[in-house]
C-alpha cells in the first residue's frame, strides 16, 4: 500500500510542478534496472555485462 501511495504522490508532484522531463528519465532508469535484474539470471549475462 505504501508503494502505491509513493507512486501516486510522485505522479501528483510531476503534474503539479510541471516536471515532465522527469518521466523519460525515470523510464530509462527503470529499463536499465530491469535489464540488470534479468541479465543476472540469464544465460546471456556474459554478453550483456560488457555493455555496462
């Protein structure tokens, strides 16, 4: 429940303060984090690690 309120609060902050440039930044950070998580359990890990 706390996570939902944090996301809602962040969205309201973006809307109220007109900080729309934060949306692509957060999206890229989430994609990189997901890539790193899935790369750890993947047989492709040795090929993905040199990208970082």
